[in-house]
């Protein structure tokens, strides 16, 4: 059934769903008390199956809301499709002969890629043909490098989220774009660190590549990036004064935790504002990732403290 709700009804549903999200205490209980977390893991296949099952359970309420209110349909679709870009990455990795866990994000009736594609050995050309005339098509044109394709998929997910504001107007559109731009700024800083640290790009190449991305979002993106960079630099300066040298993983966690704290605050800004919808979706995103961390931690024998230290949640 489509367009069965108005804005107030949908926001009330979102508020109720927000109240059921997990707290740090809930995560601690799951980690420390084995019986509270049902998955028994003995190998890679079990790991994948556990995560796929968990994802379907967690995302089901969102799938049920996609077509509830016509003005929010593009937003919900773009949110789900950021998970589907991960599926496209798996197909790419196989085409380039790279090892990867074939964990599939099932977004139900809104998927353009089916899990059955994992059973095929698709070439790069076949993947491009498969994605022609879809929302991912432009990100594969004239690109043959695996790394650049992988980055372009992340860019596609961010761009689709930003562009999904086309059905909104006035203050709702501005509030939505501001929330997405803040996330895009955070991702830009994270990608810059990854390109330098993991792929050994020099500063000039990173800047040129990221400038092409940021130009998609205008001058507002650049100002948000400066804010994120300035906060991060202050944080790193304090760590260096204390004799600490954070890893790229530490930097990413700090930036993600900052964004989590901000969207958690924005959720309660105004019941009638679209902020509560956007904030809830990101809080759920982090909850899914946290539950995955528990599964991974259990699988590889990490201590409860080590697992909990990786959580992105209210502290």
C-alpha cells in the first residue's frame, strides 16, 4: 500500500522506532551474556549468514516505510541503496579477482541487484551492462581501475542521498541537505586519510580527486569539510600532546562518533522537522554496524571490553 500516511503519522512512527534502538547497556549485555545473542558462529559461512539475517531483521521496519509518505520516498530509497552499493562492490571484487566476504545486503523489493548474481563469474563489461540505465550507471563510465570504481560507488551513495531532496522544499530541503552535507564532509576526510595511508597517494593527488567529488555539492560542502578538519586537528593535537599516535582506524572512529552524537542531538530538534527522520536512519545505520562488530568480535574471540570499545553509540 502506497502513500497511506501523512507527515505527522510517519514522524510518530519514527519516534516510536527510535525508542527501541539499543543502548550501550544493551550492547554490553549482548557481549557479556552469551544467551542474549542467538548466533552461534563456527566459520566464515556462519559469519556471513548471521550478518545477512541480522540485517534483514534490522532493516525490515524501514522497508515497510519506504512508500508510506510520497515526499519521503526518494530519501528512504537513497538510504537503502547505500547498502546496495556494497553489493555492487562484491561483484566488482569478483570481477577483478579480489578476495572478499560475500555478505549481501537484502533491501527487498527495492533492490536492482539479486543475490543470485554471486553464483555467476561476471566480467567488468557484464557488470557495466547490468547496471546500465540504473542509478549506478554513471559511476562506471570510462573507469577501469578497481580502486576508483570502489570510491565512485561510495560517491554514488552520497550523491544519491543528497539528490533525494528533490521531493522536498523550503526548510525541509535545507535541513535535509545540511545533515547530508555534514556526513559527506566527514566521509571526505575519512577517504582522504585512507587514500594517503592505505594507497600512498600524495597530498596533491588526494586534493584533486576529492575536489572533483566536493564540486558535486557546491561551496557548502567545502565549508563543512573545513569544520570537520578543524575539529579533527584539535583532537589530534591533544592526542599528540599526550604522546599518542592514533591510527587511521582511530581517526575514523572519532569522526563517526562525532557524527553519531550530532545526529542523536538533532533527532529531538523538532518533532515536525525532517531532521528526526534523517537522524533515525543514521542511528539505525550505526546500530547495524555495532551488531556486526559484536558478531565479528565473538567470531574472532575478542574480549568484551575490546568489542565495546569499538561501538559507535551514546557513551
